[in-house]
């Protein structure tokens, strides 16, 4: 039928999922099962179509990130724009009390900043949140293993102090191929994050991690960014002053270093075998790319 199938008799199931998924991304979770309905030709089941629909279902599965829970660690707002809440009307913001948890079906990173877009599960409403005001709720806690990392589970550990969700920014399309050079780079990056976290002694949040093309360009990331190579993180201290963190880290990081304090984060990348040193006095690489 080509593109003309949409809405036609006999294609009600797939048309419904496509329609609902526009506003409710979780609807795409049904697509694999729905595609399995379309494997016949002249009322005869074709094994070639069965295999094709299975492959197509795998692609659609990557469009669903599952349920992600975030809990407010302070009084904050859901916002219709990534600006200070004081400049928004009552219709442009929704107050959230400390301790309240929201269920999201999609998380969209905003590069070069400390905000992100989230789509609320069930309603399809899209809001901006200030990441330092929220903690990810871990549903299935799994221990980190030096042998393998479960990149398909955002709650899995990519390091002792960093989750897969933080590294991939809760986007299933960013899952690296096991055993790839990219996965190796991400492992090194997470190990260095752990060293920073242990030395700092307090919780550290992540506003940006790995973002491959074409998604880097799609969300406004810079071309040739080290984030594209799985070599960069944008981070911030959760319970301390960003200025203090910047002044402490810049003396101990030997890779790419970026002062993003005006946007609420510090950029680090592992170019030139960049790493963390517990002693002060290290001169970081001068140039850097978000």
C-alpha cells in the first residue's frame, strides 16, 4: 500500500499507534506487536514478512525510552520555556513541591544548559525542567560490572556513581554497540567521573553526556563536539557551589575543560588521554567544544 495505508480499513491498529505516538511516546511500545499483524499476502503467511516486521519492530522499540521517574529535591516548576520561572505566566508554569515524583515518557537534552524537555507519561504534555532540581528515581538497581554494562537499562550503573541514563541522557537511540571503540571511550569517561566524584565527596549531576549524530545536530549540539565521540560530560555539584567546584576541578583535570558556569555546568572531555588527578596543579587543555 505504500504511504497510503494510513487510516484505511484493515490498517486500524497501526494507524492508531502512529496517531497516538505523536503526543504519547509510550504508545510506540505497542508497535512491535502491532507490526506482527501484517505478515500475510493473499491470506498466506510469508516468513520473509515475519522477519521484516521483526526488524522493523526493533527500530520502533528504540523510539520508546520506557518510564522514567524524577523526584523534585526542592520546590521547583515545570515550565513552557527554558527561562527563569518569574518571567512566566501562570499558564506557562506549574509549581512542583519538594518530594513530588513525575513519570516521563521522553527526555530531551538541551545542550549548553542545565534544563531538559520532558514529556509526561499519559498526558503527552511537554515541559522544561531544571535538572539540578530533580533526582532520577532508580526503579531497578543493578551493580556495575567490569565485564559488561547493560546500556538498555537507564537504571543500570555505568560506573560506581553514574547511571546509564545519565550517560545516554535517557535516550534509547544512543545505545552504543557492545565491544565498540565508542563503548570503550564511554567506559573510560565514566571511570574518570567516578574518580572526580570520590575526590569531591559529594553528589555530582550530569546535564549532557553522549549524543551521536544525527541527534547531536537535531537538538542543537555543536558540530565536531566531543560529546559525539562519547568523550565528554557536562557536570555540576548537586549540593555545593558551582564556583567552588570549578576552581577545584580546573586544577586537577588534564583533558578538555570548559567554563559553563553561566549555564549551570562544567564541561570535561578526555581528549589527549585527559584524566583526573587528585593533586592540584594540572593544567587542562585550553580549547574545548561542547
